[in-house]
C-alpha cells in the first residue's frame, strides 16, 4: 500500500517532476461523454475505467473537477445527493481516447427519497461488481471524519476485486486543508489501518491527503491514476510513494451491498 502526505501547495505551483506534469496534462483532457441510469446504457467496455465513489458530502464532484482542472466538469451541488446516474468522462486525445472516468451516485444522504436511493445504490453496486472495464476505484473520504460505517460497507463490497488485483484502489482524504498538521497525520494513519485490512500481495491500494482548495495531493493523485493505465510509464524511484507493509487480507465482498436506511450528517 502506498501513502502520501505532501505539504500544501497553491494554484501557482508548477510541478517540477515531468511525470507529474504529464499526468496533470492527461487528467486535464477529461471531457463529458455520456450519462446512464443502467449499465446497458453505457458504451462498450473498450477502455479502462476508473470509478469515483464517496458519500454525498465528501467532496466527490469537487475532487473530480480539481483533478480535471475544470470548474464544471462534474456538477458540484450545494445539495448533496444530486448525482443520480453514472456520468462518464473520456480522457486522452480526442481521436484516440485511452481511459474513462465514471462518476457514480453518492451515498448516505438522508433527504433523498428511499425509492430513488435504492435505485441509485443498485446502479452503483451493479457497476462495481460487474463492469468488466473497471480498472480502478477512487474513493473520497472526508478527512475530518474518516471512514464511516457506509464507507466501510463499500470497502467490504469491493474488497474481493481489490484483493485479487483486478481493481486498484485510491482513497483521497478530502478537505485536508481544514486539518492541522497533527490532525492530518492522525487521519492518514487511521486510514492506513483501515485499508491495511484489505491489503494482499496482489492488491494495489493507495491513500493520500487531498484538498481541492489548496491542491494538496493533486499531483500524487494524478500520477497514480496515470500509472494505472496499462501502457503508462511507471514513476521513477525519485517520485515513487513510500511503500507500507502489507497487512492480512480482508474478508471477501458480500454477494449484495448493504442498504442503509438513512444517511449521516457531515
């Protein structure tokens, strides 16, 4: 498992590492492709896909926009729970795209009607369990609160595909600018402990502090996503994130995801 806790940066910072600059240029190429309420409405799984998941108020859409360096690529509403479908984005050259991002419905917002919530959860579960093109998952977790019971349910659901190395996992601890240095260190350590339960020899799991406001962790996240591509160049020793010891593997994913009765407040 890899981890990153880089110092805060500003919008004016220009990455000195060419691999990070190339990765950021690649993420900036993200553009809207289509939206779907069912897996059958998605395009053929011809490109590797990365799914973005997280609680409705964990900053998922904002993180996508920050990675893409685009203010309105993913709609970031002041009202959590607005993403009701799978929104798909394409990356790479317009005439030769090499990857897709899938913005999945957020979970855990109590003000959403139960019927709609169950429908969104089923769409998300179907995608995570059955989409053959799924190569990686980016999970947004509010760094101030850590993994909630709903977050842990989702981790349990994807643990089998992650554990066998079929799907990679990156956890972004969002809103890190709101933490002190000591609080950030504790948040990162706690996340590492939780994720250690999923670690196996085959698993590819990373975690990083992230802030859309200060751009903390932006370069690291972009580099991880870029190196997930089959033909992407692996980072050099100088830019590799430190490797943590593997922990025992976690339990296999359940056949169906748990369905929370109500959401949680931020």
